[in-house]
């Protein structure tokens, strides 16, 4: 989030809402104050329909994490609201974000590149809408509950057709 705050200084015309909470919140709020960021607000932990509404009100969402994640559920939540994603290029984000189609990937820790991505998308609302539509289609086809269930059934069926190991006495 520190990268996002650094980038926010480059785009004072964008309202940036930071949703979530954690042990670094005080430190991040202090940094926002030191940077004189008037365009940043901290909402704390948000869930359910309040989170969906917050995402739906945005032009795009940002995931500046430095951590490797195995699966970015938050990205899919943005896609479900037809919102493109700007994300650091680590872990599963490289698989979930189709650069130029459903969002933009930037190099982890590069706040200048993050700011450039924010400027680029904010200046192109029609591109954001198109990326959001692509993201929505992706989440509906690849990550729907039906698709998930079908994939699990395929795994179970493949296991039931395997020949069991024979145990031979010594």
C-alpha cells in the first residue's frame, strides 16, 4: 500500500479509497499525511454488499501487494463488478490479470509505473469499460461456480477410473 500512496501523490485528481485494515494502518495513514495526500481515504475492513458497492463505484481497482499469493480472490471480486485491475506482477496476479485485456500489470515496488498505469486508465474511461467487460466475461466463464464444480467432478472421475495399487505379500 506504500507504493499506492507514493503513486497517489502523482495523481491528485483521482479519489483513492483504501479498503482493508491491518497492523500497518496507522503507519500508512501517517505516510498519507506526510505526503499531504488529500485524495486518499481509508475505509477500514469492508465486506459483502458494501464491498461490492465500493468496487462498482470505482473506475478500476488496484492491488499493489508485494506478497506472492496463490489465488487473488479480490481480483475476481473486481471482475465480477466489471472493473479492470491494476496489479503488481507477482504470483497468481500474472495469471489472473491479462495485461491490456482485463487490466494492467506493473513491476512490484515501482510506484512510478503504478502511477503511470493509473493515469493511463483514468484518462481512458472507454478502455476501462472495455477491460471491465472482458474481466466480467472471464470471471463468468472461467471462474463460475458451475465451472468450478465441473472441474472438481473431472478430478473425482479421473481418480475413480485409476487402477488401484496391488499389494503383494512378501
